[in-house]
C-alpha cells in the first residue's frame, strides 16, 4: 500500500507542479538526480524509507513529463481564423448544456484535414442532439482566463481543454444538416437521456422534473439561477450534478439486482449461473448509465471503482476501497493529467471519497452517544465528506456554507430513495405519458414529494441569516496545508487505534 501511495502522490505532485509552473526540462533532471540519490542510499543502507523516497521522486519526474506532453499547440488552420466571422460544418459530440439565455454545444469541426472542438453558444430554441451533423457560424475566439468572484484567476482555457475544446464561437448561428444515425452509440445514449428527461417533464412540473433529472443523471438546466443559488448557499449543489455518490448508488442497485436475479434463477431452475455473467452484465449496466449521464471525470472515477468492486466480488477477493481509489486516480491522471488542476469536480470527488474512506471510521468512534447504527453512519459519512472537501471548496469558490452539514444530514439519507422514485417517474412518463397521462402522473407522485422536500430544505436553508459567507481569497498553499493537517490527523488516529487493538489483543491472551 505504501508503494502505491508513493507512486500516486509522486505522479500527482509532478503533474500539479508542472500545471502551476511552466518550465523546461531542467527541474525534471534535478528531480531524477534526487531519485538517484535516494536509490543510492537504499542500495548502501537498505531501508524501505529510502526506496519509497526514490519511487516518489521518480514518479514526480514522470508526472512532470506527462503534464508537459499534454500541452499541445493550437491548430494552425483554425488559428488563422481567430477574431473573424467563420462558418464550419461538424458533428455534435456532447449533450447540449442548456442555460437560461442560451445553450452551449461542443462541435467537432474539420478544416484542411485538421480537426478541433469548438464550444458554440447558440439560441435555446435550436433543437440539436449528439451525433447531428450541423453547420455553425460565428466569431472564432480562444477561451481566456478570467478573474472570479473570489479574486482567483480561473483558467477557463484549461478547463475547456481538459475535454479537448480549444476554441469558442460566441453568438453563433447553428443549422442541423443531418440528424444522427440510429446506429451511433453516442447518439443512442443521448436519445435515451432525452427520452428519460422528456418522461420526467411529462409527469412532473418544473422545477421538480429538472431536480429529479439532476438527482438521477445530472443536469440542472431547468432549475433557474435563483434555485441554483439556493442549492449552492445550502451546500446541496452536489445533488443536482452527476456525482460519485449517484454512481455508487446505481452500482449498489446493479449488484443487488443481479444477485437477486441469479439467486432466483438458481432456485427456480436448479441451474447455476456463471459468476462472470453477473459481472459482465453489471459492468455493462454501469457503463451504459455513465454513458447516458455523460462521461464526466467524477462519474468515470466512481464507475471505475465500482467495476473494481464487481471484479473483487466475482473473484472472491477483498475489496479495498483505499487501494481502488489510488489505482483509479493514477489511471485517470495518466489518461488526462488536466483533470487534476483544472477539473474542480474531479478534485472534489476524490477528496470526498477519501474522506468517506478514512475519516468516517474516526468520526464514528467519536460519536459514542449515538446508539442507532444507521443514524451514526449517516452523521459520520456526512461530516467526513464535508470536512474533506472544505479546503478545496474554499479555494475554488471562496464561499463557506454554514448550513451545509445540517442540510446534508436532512437530505442525504433519502437520496437513494429519491433516485428510485425519479427513475419510476421518468419511466412512467416514457411509457404512459402519451397514452395514459393520468396513470403516469400518479406513478410520479412519490418523486414529486421527494423533490418538494429537497426544494424546501434547499430554499429554507439558503434563506436563513448567515447561511453562507464569502471569505477572503483562500490561497492554494493554505489548502495544501489544511490537507497535510488532515492526513497527519488521520495517520495519528489510525496508528493510535492500531496500537490499542494490538494491546487489547495481547491483554486478552
């Protein structure tokens, strides 16, 4: 485990250093020199600490190199069109992001045998879907960093680049030339998403339909700016975006469903089902769900950890969540190093998961007065996740929600139930919305009640005096110092607990 920690922490440190500071290859050589020095000590005086030190510095250098390789220049063919009115043809490659005033569409365009992704801002009235071939015109620009409300410079260019978007088309005009093929997998998944959200709209009024859709598959386009602000002030905004929690809930459903199904098949037909059948079907269901919801970094992280859990279950091995987290983070940073420094959702998701893994047991032991196991677990997990993400939230937003913990305690226990009700409402709308609207609406009543409860908690919490405060700019070094303190605290508590357990075991023998 310690070797994996050294590998991942070193690789992430190298990527982070290279992302924050631009330099040549001299620092890489210096870090490799430090690695060689540690390796020499490990050879002369074999100690695990020297070996881990060498591994750590080697992977810092590898992280620096991977981040440097991710820096690609702008396409020359498109760069010549900057600040000019242009017209391109291309294919929509991501689900449109519908806002209050417009919608933002990612389009893969081609010119002179060179391809790139552009983000076009077009009218909300344009009906377009993933896989559609379109003609788009507008003024071509490059995204630029800008100063946020918290005084920190937001690298908007890198934020878009993590998804391969290098150019903007503002105030664009878009026309659909050809609808997506039915046999296209991305178009098929997008069609399922549109059908599901349409089913919710057929059975639930706004903003309940948008909230239910956000709980299940992410997206908050129908909530409006006022409600989005309420969810942000109350610390509940994670509910209406596709978070790792949503994916893990679906993963638990998938595992439970196939376990029940195969147990029923074996008891009814007296025939055993190959173990890998359930793993394959469960993995396929998870990939389809994340594909329908959109392959965001947070969803991919949760999906990969769930797939590892399925594999461990099939092979009879113990699932170690901490090892899985480190392994998945390493894979994702190798694939796309921009996730680390320029995708806030990814960082928050990793921090929250780490808090759930390492802080939850410590907090549970600190709550001896809470006797009910379920209540203790809810309180501990909520506190752990909120504490773990707090330094990053302060760094990214500068806003501190003082009601986040009680608001989350009130809503998080029923999120899995609300997701189930939302699925039922969406399916009811898809199946009965046109043929039997009254029947579909009746099936959607539980989802309406659940979303009404969430809206009440969010709006009520946000309306409280001093619900949220804006703090002075929270520097990055202070966030790192806060996490260093948390890591030291967890390590101290774990070592103390381990010592106590060993002492108790000795005393009992």
